[in-house]
C-alpha cells in the first residue's frame, strides 16, 4: 500500500457525507470513484451569478442573472401549453419568462407579487426581452448573490448540477495542504511561473467573483494553465510509461550481415538521399537490438519512404524473419506491392499479396504462403483478420499511420507475438507532424524524419483560379497533354458520399472526354472494383492515358512520375493536409509541374487562408504547422477515433507552448521522482486507463 492510500485522496466517495450508493453509482458513470477523482472533475464552463443585472441593461443574446417581482402570470393553451410570467424590477425594465413544460404546482406558485431570481439567456421576443425556461428560484428581499462564479460540470443522467456541486464542495474540504498535494517538485515548477496545485484547483472549481470570465471561458486563466501543464505532463508520462512497458518485451535482433540490403541498394537506379541514409541507419540500429523497435518515420510526400521501408524489410529477411506491410487503401497497398515485387523478386524474395478482395483459392494460397514463412506480405486491413497466421513475423510496417488507430497497430503486432517476443514496428507517415505534437502525441514512438527530397525535383507551381475560368484551365490542359505531359483532374464534394462523388467524377469525365477530343481521358473512383481501378492506374502509369479524372482515392501515395499537372476542383473545401497530399502526386519527376486550385465562391476566410498557404509553400512542415493552427490537433493527427488525446483542461493547439517544458520536467521526474510520476498518472488518468498490456 502506498503512503497516500490511506489519505483523503483515495477514500471512496461514499465516505463523503451525503453520498449514498445511488449517488456513488451516478458518479461512477462519470469515472469518479474516490475523493481525488472529484477534485479533478473539472468544470466545463461557468455562469456568473455573482451579480444581478438590472433589466433595463440586459443585452440580447447574453446570459444574465436577474431579479424581479411577478407583475402578471398567464397560462395559455392556444397551440400548446404555455406559461407566461411578466417580471419587473426597479430599473423599470420588464422581462417575459416563458415555460412550455411545467407542472400545475409550478404555475400556481408563480403568482403576482412573488419575487424571483432567474438565470438564463436573454432573447428578443415579440414584445421585448424574454427568457425561455430560465432557471429560477423564489427569493426574499436581500437574498445574497453567489460569492463566486458558478461552475457547470460534466454530469450524467439523474445527477443535477446543484447536487454535484455540493458533493464537490465536500470533497474540496478534504483537499490536503499544498505540500502533500503537490507532485511536481518545487524546483521544477520554479521558473515556469506555475502556482500551486491546491490554489489552482480551488480557483477553477470556485472562481472568485472578480475572476476574468473570458480567460476562464478560453481556458487561459492562470489556474487552468497550471492544471493544463499538469495534465500534459501526465499524458507525456503515461506515454513514456507505455513505451517503457513495450521495452520490456523482446524482439528478434535483426542484425544480419547486410548482404541483401547491399545488393538491393546497388541495384537501385538512384542513390539514397542523405536523409534516407540517416533514417536507414537509425532503423537498422533499432532492429539490431533484441527489444522491439517502435519508430515513426515521417517524410513529406515524395521523400522516398518506400525505399526506407524496403531496407528495413530486408534486415528482417536476412535473418529469416517475415515482414508484414499494411497500407490503408488497396490502391496504395497495391502500389507498394508493385514496387516491392519489382525490387525484391530479382533478389529471390517472395512477396505475397493479401487484401480484402483476394478471395477463394487465391486467398487460400496466400494464407498458406504466409503460414509457410513467405518473406514479405503486403496488404490492407485484411492482414489483421482472423485466419492470417504468420510463421515468424519479425517486423510490421504500417504506412500512413494516422489512418489506423493505435489498436489496429497493436492487433497486427500481436499477430507476431510469441510470449514475450513481439515483432518490431515501423510506422510511415506522410503527414509531417509538427515537432511539438510529435513530442506529445507520439511520445510512445521514436521519430525519424526524412527531411530532404530526392534531387532534381522541380518545385510544383501552384495557382489559385476561380471556377468561372474552368474553360481556360481545360484548354491549358489540352496544350500540356499535347506536349506529352500527363494530368490529374481531382473531383471533390462537401459530403464525401462515395456514390455522389463517383457520379460527380463521371460527369466531369464525360465533360473532359468531349472537350479534350483526341486525348485519352480515364476515370478512377472509390466505387470501382479494385481490379478496374488497378487497370486504370496501370494504363496511366504506362502513359496510355493522358488525363486521369479521379476522386480523392488518389490522395495517398500514388506515384506516377510523369504526371506533372493537377487540377483540384472545389479546392476551397479541402483541408490543408489533404491538399498537400494531393498536390504531392505531381512534381515527382524532373519536369516542372503545376497545380491548379479551382475554387468556387463564396470562400470562407479560413478557406482563403488555406489556399494562400498552398500557393506560398510546399514545405510539408510549414503546412502541417498551419493546419494545426487552423484546425486543431485532433484533426491533424486523426486521433479523434483513437481516443487517445482527450484532455480535460489542456488543448494541444492552445497550450503547445507548454510542451517543451512538459518534456523537460517529464524527463527529470522519471529520472529523479518516479514515484511522483506514477502518482500523477494515477491521479489524472486513474486506474481505468492503465495500460496493463500495451
Ligand atoms: P513517399 O515518401 O511519398 O512514399 P515514395 O517512396 O513513393 O515517396 O518515393 C517517391 C518516388 O521517388 C518514387 O518514384 C521513388 O522510387 C523515388 N525515389 C525514392 N528515393 C529516391 C532517391 N534517393 N532518388 C531519386 N528518386 C527516389
Ligand atoms: Mg508512400
């Protein structure tokens, strides 16, 4: 038992006065089991009931507390039951209260002469200001107002705010003194301007009447920032712990003689960039160790991640281990298959294909090859299905990680698990992750960056053109293709229903096919069968198709170096990283490429800014930073679905400036104060989220 277990913090909520089994069950639904959980059950927002606004000064659209005497009350039943109560105060203002749901007893209570205090949003009614279903109470003259702002907590059915506030009040009374509560050593807090935790908790739960309400609403109040720091620190520590646990597993040491790798590299028609070589070395070093590698390789589109993946795969094959490479779409997986077969089959290495559409006999064959120890298996989610059994899986490579959740990553890893022995993992992503985020969101992964493009890539020139000039753009495409260039025409829709999108693409295909008579125009969209898609892509790659009308299925990874012109329709609807991914499909060869962003008015301010950014830069890191700024981290990382970054007070975009300090303090705590680090995680994340076996 730890020292603090006997203290207030860990006592069950039922030890608090007034908390019986029913209330305890409701609290449990909120993830609250002990007193400490209540301390960290933080308000969502605040209401100001510390003052009474004279009715004459009410502002439409704002929430306010008012007080007055009922001048008239009327129960109507014309269209639906309605209780209308006219309230007046000394400011000679009046206000109408409207209730559509009410009990008779309630109506009986609201008689002329009764004094009410109400809180609600003021809106403009037909005959002046009104409040619909305000919160109200009967009061005597001179009843005191609240002396602090009223917190509104996340709650659950059957547990009202008032009751919850009461319980939290009781719990706060048990807050120990500063020294005991504080887990971040003073020396580390010094210089960061972080106040005490005790003070911060008392302030966010019960902000004084003069607290800065707008700072509180934005989460920028000093007390909230103090908590945000601690929450980010906790997140960082827990990811570090997750990583430490992973390090407890063992993995095959892939420290082969380099023979295959050397043969592969010397057969390539190009030499690796310095960045590719550096990352290869980082990966090789990890793989050679008997602990599992967990490395994120990030590199802008076209930076050449596939070669790096192939080199890693060969390290495993050299030692007789199998490799699985998983990609998020069939198109992309198939392209990897093509590349890897082209590179590796000449070396005598078997590459097996396993995707959802591999069925029947082919599937049986693939499965038995995998079970029999085939060196390399390339595929989609299908790799994770039951029935896929590896003989000795030594390395898992996942392309475009942000489209898969952590759980999927782990599921594939577990395919190769043999007791404490797990495969190495390598994750490739083309969405460059801003450094600050990488430190936090990916603290459980080591990160390598391929921060250099292969030489000779002419930058893509980007222009932004109004949709009304579509005709000119088509004309320009005709000229370019007449000179032997190839082009993409990308169709997008707001609602990405595959069906509608496919229809839209078909319409454009027909239009371009007739406008560009003499040129071969093909179509690829998500509703087509894998085989059809592949045939079209092959023809495009072979240069038999001049213009490829495509939906965003081509967003990820497609590599046709001769394609040098891209038109993106309704570009104003796409996010920055999607635009960047799309644009990355051109500019892969040595011809000068261009990208036309067609937009249709009206364009929002944010969309205009996105288009501007696209025109100004092709630096994936700058674009990612900007994306983060415009959209927030959940979307950038695609972590919404994985649920791994839900914070109570912290906000990665807003609080990113704290991250360097978080990292510093985190390292120091793990080294010098591991027990406190452990208690921090327990405090914020609690037993429920313990990663027993990540
Ligand atoms: P991405 O990082 O976007 O996945 P790819 O691995 O698809 O990039 O590589 C893009 C293109 O660049 C491919 O045609 C690949 O063969 C080529 N390539 C990769 N590395 C180099 C290099 N060092 N020099 C020249 N071309 C390269
Ligand atoms: Mg790629």
